[in-house]
């Protein structure tokens, strides 16, 4: 009976919004993952659902975000954005489904005499935080100020946490940015930095420099950025090791190679990588090589995308060291409905390891 009453209240609220609101919009995103290797259906099923509802009236928008998965209701957020005179106001509150409070964040901003002034208040559990900001530009000089209050470890009043003042300005042939930090105990540091400093004879090398002063120390840090470019459709993953704050380049090594080209409406990409941090489709996996064929074209009803990837292990058990096949399909049936499906087949283990179904409805 209680559930029926709650449902009735929700329906009544929805009908009221439909009758008086200027706009009621939202979306429902649902993803279902099925692991065929599990013997129990409940263990094989993974569900993620995100329901968003926005109600707009005048200059104000009220939003709701609900997250559910196979274990039930996981998160509930409410938000508000609007204009009050010259002020832009936002508020976001997070609740946990177990009837506990998560957080409250409110912001306020306005333009005053060419400067943007703002404030943010956060309530997280029993802790409160306040941040005051101001920024503006004049005659090629950019200035920003940020003051934080609410650090539990601070010994100042309110309790005061820190102030950070940043200034950007041109100096000779460089763009300089400076920052002054003052914390609860007084002066913290002042720093001057410049980035994108080119070396005329080395176009693939640029340097960032930072000079920082504290009460006890002075340090100069030079950080290199390397861009070896792309040769037509071939790109190399290059790692440069240096020490002594860029005073010594120890080694330049090639950790991988990438081949990518478009053939009509089809894109072919091959990545071979033997370094430490896998890039692209290899990211987060134990595979060292992947070949992908993908297309983005118009289907019968709307935009259509499809990709197939083959992953390889080093010294695998199968022909050519093939270890995994992965396929994904996505098609926009209409402007309000989108369908997607994915499949993973682990040929190393000889099993289908994942089947994904998803759709997104918007209104």
C-alpha cells in the first residue's frame, strides 16, 4: 500500500509538471551485461541504469539524477540552476538511498566592474567549506584570486585555510604565469612559470620552466615535452628518459607503433606496444597488440557505428597468438532512441565472456 501511495504522489507530481512547466526533459540510459560463464543467472547479470529528469521554468532548471544497478538503488542527486537578478546560482545535493546525507554544494557568481566574482559553499557530512574567487583581465594581464575556508587542520579563525593569487602577463618573448600562496601559517610560496619554450634546432622539443621561492628554498624546474609528430599514417610511441632536472637525456626509446588509415567509410587501426602503459584500445589490458576495423556511417534509420577488434597476447596458446575478439554496435533508431550491443569472445579460454545490451531514451 505504501508503494502504491508513493507511486501516486510521483504520478501526481509529473502531471502537475506537465500542466505548468515550460519544459520537461530527460533521458534514461540502461546497460545490461551478461557473463555466460556464470552458472547462476543472478551472478551473470550486471545492470546499470541512469535516469535524468529536468524541469525548466523561466531562467531556472530543476534536475534529478537516479542511479540503479543489479543491487538496487545506488545514488540520488538533485540540482538547481538559475538566475536571480545579476547572480547565477547553482545548488546540488546528494543523498544515499539508505536515507543518509551525502553532500550539498552551492555556488554563486556575478560580473562586477569587468571582474567575475564567485563563492562556493560545501557541506560534506559534518564538515563545511567555503571558497571565494575573483578573476579578471586588463591590458594583457590576467588576475585570479581564490580563498579557502574550512580546513579542519588549520589553526586560524573560521578556520582559514589558504589564499592563492594567480597573475598571467607577457614578459619579453614569453607568457609568464605567477602564483602566490598564503596559508594559515603565513607565506607559503611564490612561483613563476612559462610553458611551450621552443628550442630552434630541436622542433620536437619544448620546455616548461618554473621558478619557485619559499621562505627556506629556491628551486628551478625544467620539464621537457616531446612531440615527434606523425609520419603519414604511422605514429611511434617514443619515451625519453632524463635526469638531473633536464640536465641529462639518458635515453630515447621506441615503445610501440601505431598504423591508422581511412579506407572509404572504414577506419583501420593497428597498435603494437611493448612499453609500460598501454595506449588506445590496449589501455587497461594485458594484451600487447590490437587490430581494429571500425565504421561510422548512416544506417537505415540514423547514424550507425560498428567496430571489431582482435587482441593478441605474447606467446599465446592460439594461432598467431590471437587471444580475444571484441565487437560493438551502436545505431540511432531515432532522435530519441539509441540502441547498442557488445560482445567479447576470449579465444584463449574458448568462451564467450561478455554480452552487453544497452539503450538510451531521451525526451
